C-alpha cells in the first residue's frame, strides 16, 4: 500500500501562485491532481504519465503546470494566476495497472 502525501497548500491572494508537491510519485505511475471544492464533486485538474505526457482540463490550461521529478520521486502542480474559484482541497493520485492510490489532500484557499 502506498500512502501519498501532499504539501504546499495554504492561503494565497487572488493572482498569486502556489506549488503543490506529492510524494512518493513512483516512476511507473500516472500521477494526477484532483480537487474538491465545498459542496462539489471531486474533479480532475491535470495528469502526467510515466513518460511525461501531460493533460489539463480547461480551467487549468495555461495557468497550472504539472510536472514530476523521478529522481526525487515527487510530482508537482504549479498554480499561477489563482482565482477564488480555485479554492478547494487538492488531492494527489497515483495510478498504474490495477493500483490506485490517493493522498489525504491539501487545502488551497484563494482569498483577499
């Protein structure tokens, strides 16, 4: 069993930036970032395959960047130009074959 741990969340003003981290991000896994806002369903933000192929949902395109450092066994989500509607708990996911692991989440609050 793999226990993913997210870090980097916090309070940021609109227009600001945060970088989330998730470990361990084993190199065989497709790593994904999801988020869940209060009263809403969990939704995909971005993902990155073991080969480095990235995918972004519409609201993340151009503002967020997903990456991974296999040497550090860590995945990242760089979030820029944050908006109040980005406020949510952000979760890390690791998926490969029949394996599917989640972290407990890190809270991101965008507010002035």
